[in-house]
C-alpha cells in the first residue's frame, strides 16, 4: 500500500465525518420537531468489517444515512437526545481533526520526497 | 476516489452544515417570537377579530432532501408554520369593572398560560444555543480543512 492509497482512504473518512456532522446538525436542528427520528451515518464500522474480511474493493463502500430508532421517542414522537447529539458532534469533530492531521503528515512526507528536504 | 474528499469540497460541505444549523436557529427564533407575542397578549381581552386573543403555536417539520438514488434524508428544519391554538379553551374570570365583560361581570381571557409559555421559552433558547454551537463546530472543521491547503 503506497501513500496514495492511504490519503484516498483518509479523504473518504473525512468526507464521511463531514456528512455525519451535517446529520448531527440536522438532528439538533430538529430536536423540537414532532415525530422526527434521529439519523446517523454508517461508514467506519462497515469499512472496518470489510478490511477485516480482506476485501480490496473498498470504493464500493460509501457512507449511508440511516434512521436510528434505538432511542425511545418522547410524547411528541421525537427521539433526539440533545446530550447524545452534542457529544457525538464533539467526537466527530475530534475524528475530523485526527484525519486532517494524518493527511497533513502524508502531504508533508510527499513534499519532503519532492524537495529532498530543501 | 469518491467526491467530497478535497479540502475545497470539504469547505463546500461545511457551508451546507452552517445552513442546516441556521435553519434550526431560524425555527427556534420564530418560536421565541411567537412566545413573546403570546406573553405580551396574555391579558388582551378584545382583538380586531372580536373576542380575546388566541394563543399561537409554531409547528416544525423536517426539511426533506432527496438524494440522486431516491433515498430520503432530513437535513435541517423547514420554514416553521404559525398556527392558532383553537383547542385550549379561554379562561373565564369574574371582573365586573372590565368593559369587555358580559352582563354577569364575567370576562373571557386569552387561552395563554404564561408559566407554560415561559417553560417553552427556555426550551427554545436552549435549542437556539445548541444550534449556535453546532455552527461553531463547523467553523472549526472548516478552519482545519483550510489549513491543509497551506
């Protein structure tokens, strides 16, 4: 696996985190919308399973938005928990920072390879 | 490689996120405005339409977004609708000095419960703040994506 494969994977992870940030934002924006079911993005776990199974065609795995009914709904049929969403938002932001840092170090390495440190 | 992967696309994604959070803020603000109107008119006994003021409520609906493959997702809140609360009955009190009272001195007061409105106001304000911190989070992510281009 060369560095290009890695940056591709990291970029896709970043794209998935961006999508998740939007979905969490939507859950928070709809915390008072009657009948709203919280949504979440599935990507990393699917990717992890595929990698564990030794699959090579990872491009076919894309982030999916799914409705999450595991939370009990309140009297208005809304199952958004603000605390849960805020902590997911923060976790997601940290993930994004991590991926960005990983990508940055890959770019720095490439630059080093191109310039030879000059 | 899939889309949305370059820092530029990433920024574009952030703008979308800002819009989602601001749709939530707009909805909560509309609710706060309506609550303020209700509280201000809690003792308005005669309106141009006749009779006491009727409490207003804001109803929220999620903003539906259809993807290219036909799947549906909700991203943001739709423009909130203001409706008149016709279910809650008016309060009837004895106030003989009131010009809007009937022959028995009974006056119809609006169907506004100020305690309920205040509780709603607190929820709306908290929700507004939550959406504001979502925007802050998007700003941080966008700044980080920008740094990659340095």
